[in-house]
């Protein structure tokens, strides 16, 4: 199998699986077709015919016999019995035709002919029965039931029973044939399953021996090559499939890795030589010796590095010499600049302190004026609210006067209603008196009516009294309403006077607020101008301080630069220069933001 490719092996295995699967499907299909045919035979040619034969037997043995006995005993009319017999014969004809349309062969054909002849005899007797029922011949019906009914029906039932037994016998044969086909299909399915299991086992063995194990071994070999084990043996190189190709590729990789390892060892020896010489030269530079050059030749590929290093060392030596010569000149100029910058910084700080005090005082005045303007504005707003409140009070007073007027008008209407009730009570009392008179005339018959008349008269008198009390109460209410209207009118006048006074106060406060706002605007402009001057002065002072600090730092750095440059040896006649000292006695530079600020007045002017 090693001469076949993995693709061919997999295709072979899949083809075997496909053949086994198709064979199983074909066998299942054959079994299903046979079972379907058997079921179709049982249903169409055996079960449905048995149903038809049962209906025919029931029609003879139940419907016709029952109709005959009921017509004889009076349980059914002659017409109903005739219809029942006709319906039974129609049902017999329908199902007999349905039965004879099925597949009938062999002994069943002979039994069918026997049953047909027996049914013909019975049909002749049933014709006679129908004539008797149509003629309503009781004597003829009694004679037919006793002499001919059962001798005609019983042979038909026996013939139908033999047909049913034959149907059951044939159905049993069909069922046994179907069971035999199922057993054969099961045996074939088991054999196909065994074949499929064999194909699976063959596929497993082939894939394990030809694919899985070689790939596992090659993976272990690749891991060994990744760990730089050059003595690793590469298996499966003789195979002609993909495994062999991978094994031969691994052998190429192993050879290349070994060659690359030997080349790396040679390169490592060269690098150690070059880095050793460079380390010695760089160590000399670190110690301040700029005269140590690389004299020994490097390998060909590193020779440009030696020339570049020697050229860089020569340039660095020239640069250090020039820096050392220039450091002394820069140190003198930076000291003079630092002294002048300090003098200018002190003068600028004094001016900045004065401007800051002035700015603080004007800012306090501006805050007081703004507070006064805001207070005046709030007072004007409160005056507006008071005017609105007074106006609302007057509107409420007007509404109260109008409401009391409406109440007074309503009271007049109530007075007229009370007067109408008084008149009704008076008329009711007069009617009660008339009723009492009529009751007295009626004597004993009107005694009860007299009692009712007395009650109505008493009720009318109470109504007159209640109407009088309501009129008195309404008069008092009208008097109180008039008094309340006069009081509300006086309140409205007082509110009108208050509104006039508040309006005058509002005008005075508005004038004061406008003046305060104008003064606040002017002071704000002055404060802004002085603030701008203060910021400019502060910026100038900070710039001067930064310039002075930069000059001092420059002087110190120049001294350090000269000191560091003097450490290097630039030639055979160059001696070590002493470390230069700073020419200024000033303290180290302090940033402008860290220097102390002059005190600012914290108390308001005129406080």
C-alpha cells in the first residue's frame, strides 16, 4: 500500500463505504417493496372482500330476517318492512359487485360460484317476500317465514362463511410469505452490516498503518529537528506517497540545519575576534584616551567597520579639542549676561508688586459697586413684585365686590321664592279648611278625611312659619353683604394708594440701579486695563528671571563642559587640564515661579 498516495487510500476506503451503504439501501428498498405489495394484497384482496362478505351475510341474516319477523309480529308496518328488505337487497348487490371486482383465483373462484347460485335461489324467495309485503298478505307471510325464510337464508350464510374462511386462509399465506421475505431481508442486512464492519476495520487498519503512525513518527522527528538534534534518523524515505515526500523533505531540512550550524560556528569565532578588539578600543575611549586606534586587520566583511571606527575616533578627538578651546570664551560672556539679567529682574519685580497692589484695590472697589448694583436690581425686582401683588389684590377685591353683588341678586331671587312658598302655604291652609268643612258635612263617612285636612292645615302653618324665618335670615344676610361690600371698597382704595407709593419707590430704585451699573462698568474697564498692565509686567518679570536663570545655568554648564573636555587625551603633547571654576558667586538658578512674590494689600480701601 505504500506505493499509493494518501488521497488514493482515502478514496478507496470511501468507495468501499459507499458500496456497502448503497447495497444496504438497495436491500432495504427491496424489503420495503415486498412488504408494501404484501400489505396491499392483504388490504385490497383480502380485508376489504371480507368486509363486503360480512355486510352481505349481515344483510341476509339480520336485515331481511328481522324485517320479516317484525312485519309478522306488528313491530313494523308492511311498507317499512318492504323498504327494509329492498335496502338490504340493494346493499347485498353493491357489496357483491365490490367483492367480485377483486382478485379471485383457484378454490375461491369455485366457492364464489357456489355462493352466487345459493344467492340466486335466495333472491327468488326474496322476490316472493317482497310481493307478499306489497300485498299485505299475512297468511302468505306466516307461511313464508315458517317454510321458506331460513331454508333460503341459511345456505347463503354458509356459503359466505366458506368464502370468509378462504379469505383468512389466503391472508395467512400472504402473511407467511411476507414474514419469510422479512427474515431473508434481516439475514441480508446482517450480512451487509458484517461487511460494513469489515470495511470499517480494513479502513481503520489501513489508515492507522499507512497514515496515522507515519504522520506521528514524522511529527516526533520534526520536534527533534526543531531541538537541533542533527543525529535524528528520518524514517519512511523509501515510500512513494505523501509520507515519503514529507520524510525526504525532513531529510533536506536536517542537512540544511547541520550546514547552517557549522556556518554559525564560523561566524561566531569571527564575531568574537572583532568584538574583542572593539571592546579594548571602546574601553580606552571610556578612560579618556582618544589616541587608541584599531591597528590589526579585521576579516574581509568587518574591515569597513575598523576604518569607520578609526575615522570616527579622529573626528571626535578634533571636536573635543575645539570644544575645550571655546568653553573659556563662552564662560566669560555668560557671567556678564547673568549679572545684568539679575539687576533687570529686581527692578521689574518692584514694578510688578506696585501694579498688583493697585489692581487688588480697584478689584475690591469694582466688587463693592457690583454688589450695590446687584442689590439695587433685586430691590427693583421686589418693588415690581409688590406692585404686581397690589394689582392682584385690587383685582381680587373687584372680584369680591362683583361676587357679593351676585349674591345680593340671588338673595332677591330667594326672597321671591319664599314669597311664592308663603302664598302656596296660605292656599293650602284654605283648602284644608274647605276640606274640613266638607268632611263635617259628610258625617261619619268623612271623619278620616277630616283628620287628613287637619294635618294638611298644620303642615301649611309650619310652612308659613319656616318661610318667615327664611325671610328674616335672608334680610340679615343682605345687610351683612352690604357691610362687606363697603369694607372691600375701602380695602381697594388703600391698595390703590399703596400701589402709587410703591411706583414712586420703584422709579427711585431704578435710577439708583442704573447709576450703580454705569459706575461698575467704568470701574470694570479701569480694572481690566490695570490687570492687563499687571499681567504684562508679571510676564516681563518672569521672562527676565528665566533669562537670568538661563545665563547662570549656561555659565555652570560651560564650566562643566570645559571640565569634561579637559579629561580627554587628544594627542601626545596634550596634558590633562585642571577643572575650571565658576566665575560667579551667585547661587544656583531658581525658577521664576518659585521666587517669593511681594505682599498684596488684603484690606479694602477705606475700610
